C-alpha cells in the first residue's frame, strides 16, 4: 500500500502548498522538497511491488519504510495545524490583548521550528530509502513496462485437475449452459461467459460442459488463458490443439488468418478459461469466423466487464454460491474422499459438518480446502469441533487465500484501498453505498478523473469491485447504481489479513482477540465491543468506526481524526458527545441508529473547517446549529433528522455542496440578490410553510438538481411546485417527493412532470380527480408511492399505462379500493398497500399481494402490549405477537428481520410507543404504516 500512501500524501502536500503556503513560512520549501522527492520515487513503486509479490523480502521492507515515511510527513503537517489552531482558540478565549498578540508572535515560530526539525529528520530517512533502492535492484517503471501482473506465477489448478465424482451443486448450471450452447434459435457465433469470484467453480463447470458438449461440434478445444495472456501465445496454442503447424516467427496477423481459414465453415466450440483482460475478446474475435451455424465460445472470468465486452447480446452467467446442503455434501466428500456413499459417514458428524460448512459461506474452493484439512484429522466429533473452534483461514486456508489474493493483486492501488476499507464493516453487514462513498472521499482514496465529480468516480470504483466479484450487490437504486452491498466472509478475511499487514485497519471485537496491534495503524473499527479497547489504538489514528458500542464512543484524544462514524449506541442514561470542535481535520461525521439518550451539542460544528459530510440523521441534537456551518466551503453533504431543521441563510456560497436533507426555508424572506449559491446541488429535501418565494427562487438556481423533496404538510403548494415544468432545469429531475395540498384549481396532468422522472411520491395532495390515468403516462416512472389522502374519491382505477413501473406503494386513508386492469404495470415486482385497502388485481399481479391476511387482531395486540402494565398480560401478548408475525409470512429475508426486531422490541420487554411499535411491525410485513 506504499503507492496508495505516497499518492495520498502527495495530493495533500499539493493542497497545503496552495492553501496554506503563507502559514508555513520558510518551512514551505521543505514541504516542497518532500513533494518533489515523493513524486520522483513514484516511478519505482510498481517494480518494488512486483518484486514483493514474487517473495522479495527486501522489496517488501523498502515499501513498508516508504509507506511509513509518507505517513510521518502527513502526521508532522497535521500536528502543526492542530497546534496552531489550539493556540488561536486560546487567544480568542482570552481576548485580543496586546500581550496575547506578542505571545502569538512567539508561538508560530515555535510551531514552525518543531515542524522544520521533524521534516529535517524525515529528509535523512527518506534519503536513506532512496539510496537503498539501488542496492535492492528496484528499477523505474519504464524499464519494466509490460511485465506487471502477467509475470506473476499462476496459483490456480488447471481444468485437468477436476474430478467430477466430487462435484456438488453444478448439475443445474451445466444443463443451463448446455441449453445455451445448443439453442437452435441462436445461429450466430455466441460468446457465453461464466462469471464469479475465485474458487466458486467456474473452471469445474466449464470442464463439465466441455465433456458433455464436445460431441456436438466438429472442432472443440479448451484452453486456460489466465493472467499470463499473450495474444501470440494463445493463437499458437489454439493452432496446436487443432493440429495445425505454422512456421516460427509467424506474425499475429498471419496466425489469425491461419486459424480462421482452418475453421472455415465448420461448427466449433472453444472454451477459454480464466480470462482477465476486458479487451481480450477484441484481440481474438477476428480469428474465429461467424458462420451462422451455431458455433460457440465459452469463457470463464472473475470480471463481469469481460462478459459484457465480449457479447452484449448474451448476459453474463453468474455462478451462485452453494446452499447449505450442497456445502455440507461437498465438505464430506472431501473429508471422506476414499468413501463412495454418504451412508457410510458417521452420523454424529453431520451436525458439526453443518457448522463447519457454514463457515465457508457456499464457496466451493473453501469447502475443498477445509475438507482436505478434515481428511487429515480423526473422524470424531471432538476432533472436528476443535477444527471449528481454531480454524484460521489466513494460515490453515492458505491455498484458498492465495487464489482469492490473485484478484486483489490485480487491482490498481486506489481499488485496493477501497477494498481493504471494507474490512471496517462487521461480518454479513449490509453496507450503504452512499455512506461508503462519502467515507472513501473523506479518506482520500478516490483519484481525480477529468470533469467527473468525486462521487461519480467513487461509484465507478464500487462498480469495478463488483465487476471483479470482490463484493456482492444486495440491492440497486432504480437508476442502476449500487444501493447496498456486502462482502463474502472469505473475501472479508482476505481484506482483514491484507489490511493488518499494511497497518491499514485494526478491527477490534473483544479483548480475547486483541493481539496488541501496531499503534501505527491509521484506522480502527470497533464492532460490538466496549470503547475501552480504544487503548489499543495509537494517537495518530485517522478513522474511527463504532458499530453497536456498549458505551459512549471515545474520540477526544485523536486530534488528527478525519472520519468518525457511530452506529447503534444503546445507553440507558443521558450522555452528551463533547469536544468535537477540537477535531479540526474531521471530514466525515456520521451517526446512525443511536439511542435517544445520546446527544450531540451542535453549536460548535462550524469550527470544523475541513468538514465534507455531516450526517446527523441518527442522533439527538443539543443547541442551535450555527450559521457559520454554511461558511465551510468543503461541505459536500449535510443530512439532518426530522427534528434537526436548520435555516439556510441568504448569501451562502457552497460550491461543493451536493446534498441537503431536512433543511428549513421558513426564515425571513431573502432579498432577490442574496439567494444562496448552491450550483452543484444534486439532492434537496426541505420543509416549507411560508415564504414560498425563498423556495421558488432557490429552485431556479439549481442546474444539476436530480432529487427534490418538499414537505409542506397541510399547506397548499404553490403553482410553481405542483407544476415542476415551470422551474428552470426541471428536465433533470429523477426523484420527486411532494407532500402538501394541491390547489383546487389544479388538475394533475402527466405533462406537468419532468420527462425522465423515475421515482414519484405524493402525499396529502387532497386531489379531487383520480390521478392514475395521468400518472400512467409517465413512461420513465419505475417507483410510485401514494400516501395519506392523495385522492378524496372512493376508488382509484388504473386502466392503462405504467409501462416501466417496478414498485408501487399505496398507503392511503382514502380511498378504500384500488383497481388495476389487465396488462397494466407489466414490469411490477413489488407491491405494498394499506392493511385495509382492497386490491383488485389482474391474475398476473395477484402473487404480489402478500399481505391480504394482515390481521387486525395482531395490531390490537401491539396496542394492548404498549398500554398494559400487568407483567403476565404483557408476557402473553408478546407470545401472541411473535406467533402472529411468524404466521404472516414464510419469506426468509423477512424472517431474518423479524428475529432482529423481536430481539430489539420484545426480548428486552421494553417497547417504544404504540405508534412506533405498530409502525415497525407494519413496515416489516409490508403493510400500511402509522395506523
């Protein structure tokens, strides 16, 4: 990670030289020297990393030294600015007396002197590192052009190693691939690509397909491509497989023509295993003629982009992980490799085999490695239980880790840092892509790229990790961007292993696991543990993430902190977070799902002059958010809870601000010449009851706005809001939320709405005419939410339209009947309704109405439970509620959430208010909210 550290520090030095050159005084020359030396040394990093991966310990040590020096430079400069700010605040508190001014004249030279001494020491160390490069034989980048990853030795097994008697769970996949190979409707030369992470069984499946399909093709070969791909070598291998000889030194063009001529009009099957390069197919396709006779090319790859670039008409075939039964079967086959029938397996091992196989999370390679370990142990419950208790993938599963590490080694440095950062999150945690991206930007992981915003580049990075099968996508937004993701347990183990090696992240879970981590680590993640473990973290920490801590998180002593994220603090007494104003380097501050007993005083947040993201949606606030918050020109995202409304002042100039959520425009009317300048704003959520001119003026100045939420409750919306087409640049809007009464004179028309609208929410509209006919004409609409008195009639009818609607929520007090005609909403996948709403659906949509059985008795039980003080009655009500929830659905994912809710709401015997309890329950089963 030396390359990542050097690049990050170089970016920071450049920024400081531009912004703070005067403050640095004469030390600025030393800073510029460090910048020059680190720039010069960049060209050697890739060769050093190449040697490190080949096992060169000296190169690895050289890179570690360089990384530590880069961090030391960063620390020296950050500490200097902290000391300067401390003294400035002391002077401010005492008042600007003549004596204080004289004192400051002494302080700044003293701070600069300390910085100069530290940079002088660093210079000596860096000079030594530069000189040792020659001794280690580390060359500049241009001398090793083209070597890179292709010179790395392959660590994969070839397809000849596959033993089909030990294959589990691939029969259905083989049959589906065979159907694609033999599909008579597809006469063109089709390219099918099997995609999945390392170790999932792509090569095994390809070999199975090859053995079954070869008889149906005149010509058929299977070759391994791998990272050592060379166009010339591959063409020569293919010709050799077809028994075609060519003279030595034949150029690539002639090889292509030779292969093409020999295949002629024949029907062929070519299987190419382990393709890594996206442009691979472009280098090969001209050698394989398209005879319109059903010829096929089958590839395997870890990268979805490889499939998409080869044949856009043939979607990638994504291989799934094994289920629990398949996992156990494969594990036992490997553990008892000498036995033929599972009936011979000792019955007392089945339960422990289940537990062991679940650790592998369905990854065949991991199961095979673990099965191999078990085959060397006594076949007793105690011996296998000991393996379960002590299994360590980073040592015992080295073979599996090596295969997965190939994908990691192949990534550019900025993707490596993004991947390693995923180790910060708990096991099986669904990671919000938006939060993750904001943290990556605050950490400095994201490189600049043309005119794209940092968020857009970060979204590309996340997508690249998915394309490389390093993450799993849990859900996507309607615009196709990743919404939530997670990391397979073994890939997370890989990330934790590499992050630990590089002092990149320390993960703390309980004291028993602590192995006295290196206090030089830059980041720490506390996962369901006591914050007292903070003593294992060094003072120069840059990032602290707390997940479900047992007490108030600690952070005050970490003055160089850039990222602070707190999730799920559960405390029973009132406590306040203080001292945040001292964290002057803080760029990301986020709180989610925190107890109402935990509060944050917000009056000093304006002191955080480097802040980029402020997310207070999950914590209670004390005091008034200061107006000087809007003077922080680095702000990118400001998100408040519904109780944290903030008045946006006129004259605010925030060129980087992209998101404001829960802002209040009900202040004084703005002068026309003092409208806030927010030209980069993409997402705006605001509350407005009066001074609509403020809202309308602001909306007229936002050229990039794509998401707009206006909450007016029972107030009447002005024409400029219900007619969004009257707003400049309205055509960019993709998401629109309007809560408030429509003027009685206005009839809803589809032409009023932006042409590319994807998501629309209407609430408390009090429309006099059924809006469904006009809404059905919004051809781009994918999600529609109708809530609380949208329409005052008795029945809403959808007779036509909604060609692309995928999600519909009808959560209404009135009307009581909602009808959908045949052929309407052909792409609908999700439906949510009020518990008492009568749905009249066509046969093709009936399966979406899962909640017809929602039981009013269960809702009554919830209310009774909150109102009763009798323990026996409460206990019985809890039992009835749990039983009722279990009967309502068999959906596995919802059952998982039921367990979480039951644990949180019922098991403790402490419930929130009845409205909250019912709201949580009804949200869970997909019924109406806020009964």
